[in-house]
């Protein structure tokens, strides 16, 4: 099984576990991208969601309603699955390493820190870019095949993000969704 196939299989399985009691209240699916142990060779995808109930509850702690709704710090922070995690998804971690190797981007950690910037930095950036593209493609596939609609009961945006928000997060989220679906989120990222 390829890494992309593994991603899709775990994402579909995870979304199928959304409790019926939450499904009708979900307004966004979270695709949070992170690097395990801060290692660019170990990107992970954590899939979760947020509900209208949580957004209303978070208003008291947020600066405004939009922040309560879109800032991941105020979300439920549930983990339906963590794809590529060395502990919870060793099969995915192995498939991810094979995928990075096949792309010609795998590297061994340099012993001299000075080598990191010149030799490893560009490879790490390429791994990040390819992983982000793969996650955006996964979201588009989940929309196109109706997986999100079946899991949630309607079409909702997939927010492709990190813990911090910036222009590239807005662009990734736009690329991951049908046109216009994530406009409320991307407008908040761009204009606060």
C-alpha cells in the first residue's frame, strides 16, 4: 500500500467514527500537520473536527466569535487518527519513510550543524511541500467521493493547518476544498 493510499484509508476510517450526536454540529474538519519530534522527515496528519457547540462555549475565552470559531486553540482538539505517528501508526510511519525515500528526499541527520542549513534545509522544505500537497489532495478526494458529506451529513470545509496561521495556511485550505467552501476561514486568516 502506498503512503497516499494509507492516508486515504485511515482518513476514511477515522471520519466514519464520528459520533452521530456530533455529526450535525460539525462545521469544519481539521487536518493538522505537524512534525513528530520536530523532525521534518516525520510529518504527521492529525484528523479531527470542531462543533458549533464548542465554538459557542469558547466565545468567553476568545477575543471574538471568529477567533472562537476558527482558532484551533479553542477547538475540541480531538484526534480521530494521527497518520504517520511512530507509536499509533507504525505502518504509516514506515510507508511515509518509503514515500520520502522514493521522492529522493530522505536524508541522514548531519553531524555538523552547519551542514543542516545548506544540505538538509532544502530537503526538509521539499518534504514539507510534498506532504502539504498530499494532504490537500486527500481532502479534495474526500470531498469528491462524498466521504465527508456521508460522515458529517453535509459538506463542510477541511482546514489544512498547523498551530500557527499565515497566508500559506489560507492557500492550502482553499486548495483542499471546493471553491468558496472555506471562505469564512480564509478571510479570518487574512484579515483577522
